[in-house]
C-alpha cells in the first residue's frame, strides 16, 4: 500500500532545493532557451533558402523542443535521485519506512513538476520569438508528449539504478544518454535515411515513432495509429522494466551492503 | 515484550566474516551498549537492524515483528543517529525535520518539530542550512531527527563523538530520560567508556563479529580482573583470546 506522505516527502525535498537554489532552477529554462534561439534562427535561415512550401519551423524547431522535453523528463528523475547521491543521504532515507516503489514514485512526480515548468517555458518562448506553436501538431500533440514523457521516465529510472549500482562517478555516463539516442530516434531526419542496422535500433526506441509522426503531421500525411500505439506500448513496457530493474538493483545493494557504504565504510 | 530481539545474526563479505552468530535483546526502558574495537561488527549489526543491509543468516525482530517481512511497520518504530550519516546540508534544519517527519509518518508534525527544536536548542537555527552548523549542532539535529517519531528502538552510533563535554552530558541526560520515561529501548555504540558506564544498563563486547562478553558495565571489569571498563575494552581489542579462555 502506498503512503502518500512518504511520496510527498521526496517531492517536497526537491521543491525545497529548487526554491532555494538558482543553479537548480536555471537549467530548467536555460538549455531550452538556448535551443529555441539556436534552432529558431537555423530554421528561419533554412526557410529563406528555399522557396518551397516546406515548413522548417514545425519540423526542426518543433522536433528539437519535443526532444528537449524528453530530456527534461529524464533529468527530472535523475536530478532528484542525484540529490540523495550528492548529499550522501541513502542511509538516512532507506532506513525510514519508505518503500522502494514509493521512493521511485516520488522521483517520477518530481519530474512531472519540473518538466511541466520546462514545457510551459518552451511554449511561451517558441511562440513569442519564432511564432511556433505546439498546437500545429493538433490532437497528435497529446500522444507525442505522452510517449516522450513515459520513455523519459523509464530512462531516468534506469539511469538512477545504474548510478545506484556503480556509484556516484557513473553519473557522467548518464548525462550523454539522450545524445546517444538522438541519431537513432530520427529527431531531424526520417528513419529510412539510416543504415539498416540503425533502423533496427530505431524500432525499439519509442521517440522514433514520435518523430516519424511529427514529420507526417507537418507534411500533411496521415499518421498510423498503430505506429503511435506501438511507441506508447514500448514506452509503457520500458517503465515496467526500469522499475523492476531499479528494485532489483536496490535489493542487490541491500544484500551487498552498498546502500550502507554510500554513507559509511561499514563493511569492516 | 522485547523492543529488539536479534537471533544468530551473520554477515559475510567475501572471505571476511563481519558478524558471526550474534544474538542479543534490548528490553523496554533499557540502554544497551554495543562495544568493540573498529571493525568488530558494530556498525554492520546496526545497519542490519536498520534494514539497509540484509543478513546472510539470523532474524531481527522489533516488538515481535520481523524486519524481513514487515520492513515499513518495523522502521516506523525505529530511528537512528550516527556521526557518519549527517542530514543533507543543503536543506535547513526545519526542512530536514519536516521531510523526515513525513517519511516516518509523524502526526501533528509542526508541533513535534517545535518541541524538538526547543528540546535540542535548535530554535535559533530553524532556518539555517544544516551544512553550515557546527559538528555539535549537526549532532543535535541528528538526534532531533532520531526522536521525531518517538521510536520504540533508538539506535545511536557514537552519538556524542563530536560534542564538547558539557553538551555531551546534556545529550546523555536526554537519552537516559527518553529510555526511562517512555517505552523505548536504546542500542548505543561508543568508544567513550566513561560515557558507557554512566549511561548503559548493560553492555555487549563485540570482537571479530562475535559477542565476547556481556554484563553490567559497573561490575564487568571486576568480574574479569580489570580495574576499569576502558582496560577491559583494550583487552578485548588487543587480546580477545585471553578473555575467551578465562
């Protein structure tokens, strides 16, 4: 049975930290703003080069912003988890009655809150500066965001489990994960552009279904419902697998003494 | 009913036996000292009682409930303070107490935090970041957190290690009061034998993961032909075999 007060404690801790720290709040806006400015001008330039009716803004800028949203969601989970790593707080937290699933739910809710702020800033800035609106995607916006959100959560939980298992230094393997995924996800080009082996990887990545969908919406083609459903089901499957993986790593850490050693040298 | 019952506890890391068949009990209103040299297995034992380390063998029951099968219920009745587990320094004193109060499901939390801030002389640091407190103030905060849920079992791993003698005495008095006034029991580790003699009703000497001696800290040294508890401690640390064969 979930105890919401424990989940609330994880979320409240993150709120307290963000409220009191500009360095935690700024990344929610700064990278989004930089991407909007950079890709906003690139798309404007590309539009000036071509006389065709091809619309670069919703195709490229929109895709960049959707991918930014996915990164914010993933980092919303990992940042909340890393706060416990950085403050060597595992012994204090995991010796309380909180269950591992309550803890993970707290990470997810913290991510929902922080990524919602990032999304709102994206909406406002992109619309104000370059006249781009996510509503260009119509009703498809909801499944696009949902799939990216679910996959971001799954990846964030998986990344947190990796750091729990291999230690604080491995967080540097976690930050570039979205950059590694992006070529396979077809953020900027159709999946058919990729060599065959890369296409096989794309098939198992939920964002690739979203970005294929984005291109279809912008070009006025019809989106296959099955394609989005596949992306959604894959993302849901990854959530289940990542939760299982985190719980398994946690149980191993309790068995090996890793949780205790994150705070103290207690194996002697 | 015993507050804590530990039966045949064993933990092995590779070739190192950290805890080897340890059994003991803590009764209500009792303060039990867990003593031993560095590496004797004290912290490993405490970590297993806290549920952050799984024993290879043995059982841990708190108020009759097994931690292996009732983790959340058991930990709701337990709390701890340890010098090596400070609360996050990037949160204020109040924020730390609020968050841990929520994690432990403390009722009337704001009122409870107010009481503890008074009791541990932390009112003026209410909105100070925990990381900027002196080590003594951080220890007091750790103890305030440990008292949040009025635990039935309080685990203290060298709680007065970084305190000056005056504050250490106050803290000892508070913990004695906690044990005598409520229904809780305390398991206390310390390297300060004067303190142990003053506070503990009973002591357990651990050496190489095993309980070597057990008894009243005031009479135990005489029973083993030693003048003081400190002398007995040094013998346990350096020549445990002489006691095993005595």
